[in-house]
C-alpha cells in the first residue's frame, strides 16, 4: 500500500465519522433526500447518494430523524427532519467534536 493509499484511507475514515453530524446539522428544516444531497455537496461535504440514503434510514431507525411523505406533487417525496432525540444527540456530538478539535489543535500547537 502506498503512502497516498494510506492517506486516502484515513481521509475517508475522517469524513465518514463526520457525516452523521453534517446530516443532523442540515436537517433543522425538512429536506427530501436529493435536496439534502445537494445541500451537503453545496457545503463541500463529499457524499454520494448510495452513502446518504442508507445513513438516512439508519438515523430514522435510531429515531434521530423523522420523516413524512409529501404526495401533493406528481412524484411523492419523503421529507426528513431531525427529531427531538436527534437534536439532543446532535448537540452532544457537536460538543464532543469541538472538544476533539481543540485537543488536536493543542497537540499541534504545543499548548
């Protein structure tokens, strides 16, 4: 395995660990799947549909998200939004993420 492969593997791992936080943070207002995909990509969060949709289903199963179908259009869409449990989990994850960033910065800045 080359250095480049190793680095890419770790970058993928880092991104995967942050996707839940990015999704929960993006769903303060309801989005259907494709709109959420575009929102995340617009914020330079690299995620593909085949990663996002299973993640949405898992978060919904864990009751961090809730969903509602909109059948008023010709094509029904499932809208996702964050649940009250999801808000609490998001808050805790965000605090942990901030603490980890601070601790890592201290390592590199020698504080």
